[in-house]
C-alpha cells in the first residue's frame, strides 16, 4: 500500500470509530442507532473500496514489472546506504580509520580508500586476512562507497555467511529470505508488485557481499564455494571475505575474482593511531610500548597488535590505564594471552561505570557481573547454533520449540478463555460462561500451537489481497453472530469494529517505507504497533457493544466490555507475529536469570558501548573473537540456522 493510501485508511478508521461512538451516545437529536450504524458501516466499506489496492490495480496479482523493480532497487539503495553509513559512525570508523593495506595475487597493492575503484575494475573480489584484520570493515566501506553515488546497476547487499547452511538451502534462496527479513517492505505488492525480492535476486539487481566464509564448517566450505560459483557466475558482481587459511583449505577458487590479502599493521601505523586517539598524558604512557615494538617488530606484542581490532581494543582498554603491563612476558607470554586480556578488559570495562555509560549515551548503568553473564549466555547460544547474527525473532530457539509453543499456547489460551468467559458471565448467560470460556481458551491454544511453527510469509493473491472484501466478510460474519445474540445494534457495532480492526491491521502490516533503514528496533516496532492497535480497537468495540446491550449508564459493564475486548484483541493480534514468540522466550529466559528483562534496551546499550555491532536487522558481537572468548572457545563456530 502506498504511503498516501496507508495514511488515508488510518485516518478513515479513526473517523469511523469516532462517528460510531457519537451516534451511539449522542441521542439528543433523535438519531436512531441502528440506522446510524448501518449507514456508517456501508459508508466505511465504500471508503475502503475507494482506497483498496486490489480493486484499483489490474496487475496487483501479477509479478513485479520492470518499473516496480526499478523503484525497489532505488529505494533499497537508499535504505542500505543510510543503514551502513549510520553503522559506520556507530563503530567509530570516521575519517581517521586505520588505512588497511592489501596486495592481490598478481602483486598489485591497494588500500582502504581505493577499494571502490578496485572493485569497479574487477567486479569480483575476495578479501583474505587473519582474525581482526579488517575484512568486515573493508566490506562495509566498499558497500558504502558503491552506494554513495548509486546511479543504477546492482545494489550491494551485505550478508553474514554464518546464517547459511549450504547443504540445507540454495544460496540464492537464502539470500532472498534474508532480503525479505531485513526489508519487509518488499512485500508491498502495490508499490513493487508480487515477489519483488525474488525477482531482484533472480535478475541480479542485487549482489551479495558475503562476509565470513570461515564461519562455515570446514567440511562444507568447498561445497559452499562451488554453489556460490554456480549461483553467481564470473560475469556477475560478488564479494567474499574469509580468513586466509580457511579459504586456502577449501581449495575452490572464486571464478573471475581478484583475491587480495590484507596486510598486518606495522609499528608506525600502530603508534600513529594510538597517538591520534589519546590525550598527551595517555600518549606518553604508550611510549614504552612503541619503543618495544620498534625494537622487536616480530615479537609477541607486535604480532598481537598487528590487527586493527587489537589496536582498537588496546586504545579502549588503556584510555585511562597503564599499557606498559603488556610488556610482562610471564603474564602475557603469547599473542592469544594478549588478545584474551584485551577482550576481557573491554567487555568488563564497558559496564558498571557511570562515566562510560554517560559518554556512550547508554540508557543506564548495567551491573558488570550480570551484563557479562547475559552476554556469555548469548555467545554460548550463538556458538551452539553456529551463527554470528543475533536476530531478535530467533531468540525463541534458545527456549526449545516444544516448550516455547506450550508456554505461548497456555498463556494465550488463558487470556482468551478468561476474556470470553468473563464477558459471558455478565452477559445474561452465566451458566454458559465456564464452558464458553474453556472452549474459547482451547481454540486459542490450538491456534497458538499452530502459529508457533516458524513459516515464511507468502504474498497474498487474488481476493484475499482486497482490503474491502476481507474487512467486509469478517465484519459481517461476526456481526451476524452478535446480532442474533444481543440485537441489531450490538451486531452492527461489533461487525463495524472488527472491519475497522482488519483494515488497520492491513494498513499497518503493509509497510511503505522501503527507504527506511532497517534495524532490530524498527522491525520489532512494526509488530508491536499491529498488536496494540488491534487490541485497542477490539476493546473499544466490545465496550461500545456492552454499552448498547446493558445501557451506557452502566459504566461497570462498559468497562467490562473494554477489558474483555482488550484481551480478545490481544490474543487475536499476536498469534502470527514474531513479537509474541520473542516476548514469551524473553520473559522465560529473564525469569531464569539468563537474560535481562529489558533485553532490547540492553542490546542497544551494548552496541553503544562497543561490545556489539549492528548488521541490518540483527546484532553481532563486535568481532568473532569477542563472541568466541565469551563462549569459552576460540575455535571457529559452526554454521546453522
């Protein structure tokens, strides 16, 4: 739905609710409620027909056209540029970022500010380097550079290979799924047609920037590279990053790609960066380290600080400390000991300090011990599932499929059953209240169990895409039932209210903001808005219906109708939304002390504090070394869904 029609439907729904309330309770002018509600219901359906995309677009059920895909490509480029530029700033990668040097297999040198030009000459590149060498950073800088002046052509789409299992899913199917997950507005069939995301990948209007081939298990890497070569032949753009040894062991070249290896930093680059990011007093404390690096350019300390990640960690850890402790060979005998120390100190120093939280603009000061314990739990869960992307909708996997489904079904069934039984107990049929409540609760629980199965949403086709038909049919069906039980006016107000609720859900569920940069909070907000809008609408509907049946002066019954409607609206709204199952998992894990109650706030603060980073709609640890250290293992994690 276009932005104009979306806003028009929202305004129309609000006006319909206000006019219904006015006609019901303002009776001084001799307004007949039945006549008023009948006219309003017909007028509302006519209004929806005027803005129904299905009625006004003959090609609405067809595939996306070239014009649709051109519009989607332009909007996607804007969204990705905004998203990754913001993330670049959040990671502190401004103009003073360390200059990353590389050399290709043919000996041609390069550096980070020339990566865009190098890619435009070759169109296919593989970046190799050790852990922390800056592979993900250079892939991000390349993405931003290509999108800075995007004037057509394929759009770079960064993806973490840890979320792909080459034995279970084709690489282009996986890429399409991730495209829809991070940019759900591609399902807006009015603006972009049907299957827009599929066609963007099929027609190669989007090309992948594949980060972390080493995150795929060793036994699957060769097959993964073979599948990538088949899906993206030599004439199409492609970017792959990997640790060098893991790529070499796979033994499968990327067809037509320029393979480059990132160089380690030398002592002059290390000293220049740390001096430029320190005040004079702190810079003076670094001088013994610089002298040591110059004297032992091949020593353990020079080796440990040879990556941009390690230099950044050292700058953060020793902003107010004494870096000369790194010279202690007994305490730090090798590179791994130094890296582990820097990671531990960075994570611990990010929490429990009011000054650090204030400087990072975190929402609160999180207790250090608890914060480390929560992050350790997440790292262990991600390692067990073999992923580096922390998607909020995948938290449900940390609870267990059957246990989560049971918890969600019991809670929703209890809420729905209690709401129906409570309403029936005071609606003139108290004897039927227990049975009705039990039946309703079981029905909701069964529906919740069915909805707990993770499914990929599919674009609606045919008449089920029609705003007016779906709203009219559901509103009429429920209105007839209530009309038969409690009179014409009650049936009209309930039917109209349900039609308004469906129209609101339709409008809010059809995102027109493809140009909006995606993010964890934004993708979750869409689900929350749909939940609370549907809940409030049905609360007003049942409150008005109670006022009609029992009289508006019986404020207790009107309040009962509002409360029961709110509960029923909530249960019906959340059934098929990822937010509900995330909430069930979050609450259960918080009760057990595994995660904080304000999980999304904590994750956002951890990002601000430098422990996490954001990649599209997911969070990641600042680097795989951080995740591995917290998970208690420094070996590469396995891949998995």
